[in-house]
C-alpha cells in the first residue's frame, strides 16, 4: 500500500516545513507540503482563498488534497495546521505514522510573526486568536499522534533527531554505517528570540 513515510502535524510556527525538509533529506525521500499543493491546485494563495471564497471552501480543498496525499508515496508529508480539524482526516491518519510538533504560545507567535499570510492570525487580536487556536487543537494533535515532539529551544536538526529516535528510523548515513555531516541545523537555538534555521542555508525561517 502506498503511503507517506511519516506525516507531520502541528500548529503554525511549530516548524513542520523546516523540520520536514531536514527529515526528508536525512531519510533520502521527498518532502511534500499540503499548503503548497492546495495553492497549486486552486491557483492562488491560501490567504487570498480565505478572503475571496471563505474558510469552508479552503477546508474542502484541503481535505481532498490530504486524502489524496495520504494514499501516495510522498515521503515526508506536512499537513496544514488546521488539517486535523476534519474528522475524516483524523480517521485517515489512524493508519499512518504521525508526528505532532509542539510549540509554545510565545514561540509560535515569534516564529509566525503574526503574518498576514496566515489568515486565521490576521485579526484584531492575533495573540488571543493564536492562544485559542492552540488550546482548541492540542487535543486533536494528540489524538492523531504516534509521537509528540517539543520544539522548544531545539534546532531543526535536534527536532529531526528526536523524531527519528522516537520512531526508530535510521537515516541514510546510519544505514551506511556513518553519521550525518554537521550543518547549521546542528546548532542549538541560542535564545528564545532566535527562530529555527533554514534546513539548507541556515537562514531564520518559520
């Protein structure tokens, strides 16, 4: 049966895309982001779709895309932060290896920057909105998770290493009897003000 090697879920700012790319590189598989696939399918950004068509229209497309990708060999798959809101999606995830990345309110706000590209956080009081979002979704992330990994004060590689260890997966280097070369993601997060580094260039991201 075709399926992703592993699926990442978590709130905005938890580092699903950043860590997902690190995991895909270390496991020598592809990385797929549900939000990117949705935007390609509808021909516009998610923020624009929320504005012109509304959240229900976006969620319908999102459920369709997630169902399709969960039935394909797409390597490491990162779901949108709200994908778990759909009961149909949660039911499908029961048959998969799911990693829930956890983020605190402070880290989530810092990493997202309350970006207008994230339509659910573009209201009058984004901090309160984000707090409510975390509280509402936390039980759903826990429900679908095979393992939960805290991202606090961890580099992208440290989070990826925790994921791999928690799932008992070996990287390509480990399978070959070696170890991964050091890269910017091996450095710990130096302070609470520092975002996760980019998995390729070490730039602050997510």
